[in-house]
C-alpha cells in the first residue's frame, strides 16, 4: 500500500516533465516561424521562384563574378521586342544594359535601353530590370517605360538621380533642337496576346 502513493507521484512527475518538454518544443517552433530574418528569406525565395516561372517575365542578363553583363537573350531578339513595343515605325539598332548612376552598390538598379531612329529623329526606350539574389536581372510586365523622342537632336541622354530616370538632355540644343521624355506605366515587351482575343491592331 505504501508503494501506491510513491508510484502515483512518479507518474505525476513524468506527466509534468512531458508537458514541459512539449511546451518548450512548441515555443521553439513558434520562434522559428516568426523569425523576421527567416520570414524575409522565405518571401524573397518565393518571389524569386515566382518571377523565374512567370511566362511574361524574361531573363535579360546576369552579372558574372567580375560584374560583367552576360546577356541571356540575343540583342537582336531584344531589339525586335522593343520595336514591337514602340510600334510606331521606330527602328532600334543598339541595345545596352546600364547601371543607373547613384544606385546603391548593394542593390544596383539596371536598365535595359534600346536606341534608334524614327523618320530620322532620335528615339530611345529604357525599362528598369528586377534583380534576384544570384545577380540575374529580369524584365517584368509591370516595369515602366521611359521613352525619349528627339527633335533635331542627334543624340539624347537619360538623366539619372539616385538610380532613377528623371529627365533627358540633348547633346546639342542649339537651333531649337530638343528631347522630350514620356513615362508610361507597365509594358508588353514579352506579353503574348491570347490567340482567341484580337489585338488593338487587328483588322
């Protein structure tokens, strides 16, 4: 009979120890799930995976170990896509990717830029690229379009401030020459129209 209270006490002690251990594990699990660093990394990984798999986003370039640009698409393909985007008779004959002056070294901003002419007048288009952790840069459909039109100006330049395009400059504005900048939301550079829906240019 004396052994019965002792056995009961041991069982109670074991039960309390198990509950304490389970509570400790649950707290650790909760802490890991709510860790801001882990959560930010998870969201960043998910965003990168979503971006990589998007049919309307395209890899444009990747920086190698020396910081040199390695194009993921042929420049002729990029030029043809930008010509289709402008859709006003502009011929793009030069493609470049440029790091925006003033952008942070840890998170540099790069732009895809196409330059050419329309009826003898200077034209250019620039689109910001979205970078991922492996230094691959994508053009997404929500990237804005910065379009320059020159009048009597042989060359126009994008003006940057803190990594963003804020205006344009003509290299020779004598005699009434000028450059104008138009900022347009989003783009359809690589967006494919559904075959069952007519485009705005369809007859």
